[in-house]
């Protein structure tokens, strides 16, 4: 009788072994939608002209839906913008066209879309965990715990049911990119052995390029990780006995596809602003705010005041976004040069807050805030310990996770940090935390049996 894993695995198709139970998705999706509907999270506060309805992205979506183009990220009509990458505002604008601008119906639809992607992430988590931990003998248990934890744990749902932003779609596609990288390395497969060139198919490299392009048009910060992921995929080819040229050609194809996804947006920005803005055009303004002493390194809210008479907004509108951001960038360089110690201190503070706890008013009570901070830090600590254990035990894919942990937060350390910025990493963090505790359970059983 053949080994079931060998029978089910194929180098070009997704094995049944790596498919999560369909109930995992439906349970996660229905719970999220029920919460949105029953708790009325789709009723967005109308203060500051519906600012909380997507913030800058919601403002841009309103401009798109009402005929002003990709513009007006703050208040009133301020002209063209590249403040946010384009995909989520375009999605919001499409929903606004059908269900109305800033309506409860639009909010419910957008939160439901977020919930679908959030719930689907549990299936990707299942595949990643199964592939990486297939040699431990506990692959299915780790995968099931990780997938169901993501599907049902309230902290994993918060951005799906309350935030009109890109986090849930980005986390799903980012995790999917990692899953494709694992497939291309043959991790979790037995026949042919991992590293075989048969796994580095044209389809997988093309999918990697397409997903990479989409991901960075949702969240451009993730661009730092994408090349490292591609190089990690290529590194697996060195174990192959076959010719390497076809694999390098496929990697080149992936790069072309990713650039083709990004090119229309970059060309649009050049035509509008007469400047090379490949992703988003707000770096100088955000960097200047990040070094100002009055913020103490913490998040500062809207970089441009949502207030038409305010002098800063008037300058932004009169100068135009590109010129304003250039000026702010020069001011940021001067401020950093004059206050290097402050810049380093704030960056270290943001490093701490990214992994340990984020500053937030204790408006709901000290105990509630303490519990939230403890949960936030616990996930970080457990995942980092799980990653260390995975590296020690040479778990395949662990090095890729290291690159994700190093590169995804890097920009945030130097500019600003919020809890939602960690969300693309949280699927991996969930897997590693579960792996840590499953390993501890296995160790206890071994000790007791001896």
C-alpha cells in the first residue's frame, strides 16, 4: 500500500493534504458577518464628515465615485493625490457607486468583503502550517489549531469587522504569496523530494509575480519583503540537478508581471505630478511628522488636518501634493540631521511598540487596556519563541519567516507604528505560536512517558 502523502502530492497541483476543512472558512466568515450585522459596526460615526469611513482611502473613494478622479484625500477638493496606493480606494469607489457614498449599506458590503478575505486566510494558514511542519509528525494538528484559531479568535477578527481599510485583503494575499513560495520549493512534498526543479513551474512563478504586484498596490510597505521572498524561491533551485536557466527565466517572468501590475499606477503618477512616484507619494510628509518632538514618536493622526480653514491644509492645497511632500521631506532631513539622537530614540520606541504594545488612551478602562496589551505582547512573544524553535530544529520555511519578521516592520520603525501594521504578519505569527505550544505539549508527553 502506497504512502497516502505520496499518492496525494503532485508537483504541479495543490494536494488534498494541504486543503483546509471547508467548515473552517464558513465558520469564520459567518461569525464575522453576524458580528457586523448584530453589533452594527457598519454604522460608521459621521463626525468630521465621515472621516472614520476609510479615512484617506474613504475620501479618495468619494472623489472617484463623484467624478473628481483619484484626488482629495483629506477634506474639500485639494487636487490629485498619490497619498495611498490605489487598489483599496478603487474597491471602495466601486461599492460607493452601487450602494451610495458613506452609506451603511456600503459599509456593510465592504466589511463583509473584508470578512471573506479574513476567513479565507485560515485556509492559507492551514496550508502553510501543513507544509512547514510535515516532518514533525504533528503537521495536521498544528495546521488545524492554527487555522481554527484564526477563524474563531476575536483578536484575529477585529480588522475585518470594524476597519474599512486594506488589512484583511493584504494579509490574505501576503500569506498566499508565502504559500506559493513554499510550493515552489516543494516544501511539504515527498515525491519528488523538496528542492526539485519540477516544483518551480511557470504557473507558480507567474502567480507569485501577479500576487506581488497586487500586494504592493494594496500596501506598498510590503515591497521590502517581496524580492527577499523571490530570492528565497530561487535559492531552492540550487539543490536541483537540472538546468537552472529555465528557472531564472521564470523568475524574470514573475518580475515582468509584477512590474506590469505596478506600471499603470506609476505612469499615472508621472503624468499627473511630473515626478517618479512608483507606489505612494506621502513619505516626506510622514517622515517630517515622525521626528517632531510634540509627537514623542507616537502615532499622530492625520498628517494633513481634516480642516479646510487650517493653515497646513491650505498650504497643502495651494502647493499641490507633490511640492508639499518634497518640502516636508527636506524639513525632515534637516530635523533628523539636527536631532540624530531623537531620531534613534523614536525608532527604538517604535520597535518596542510594534512588538510589545501600542500607546492608546485608556478610554474603556485601565483593566481592559491592560488585557489588550497583554494579549498583543503574548502573541508576539509566543511567535518569536516559536520562530527560534523552528530555526533550531531546521523547520523548512523558517528562514523565509525570519525575512518577513525583519523586513515587513522596517519602514514602520522609522516613521510610525499602529496595531494594524502588524496584521500581514499575524497569520505566520499564529502558526509559530501554535507550533511553540504544540512542541511544549509533545515534550511534556515524552517526559511523562519516560
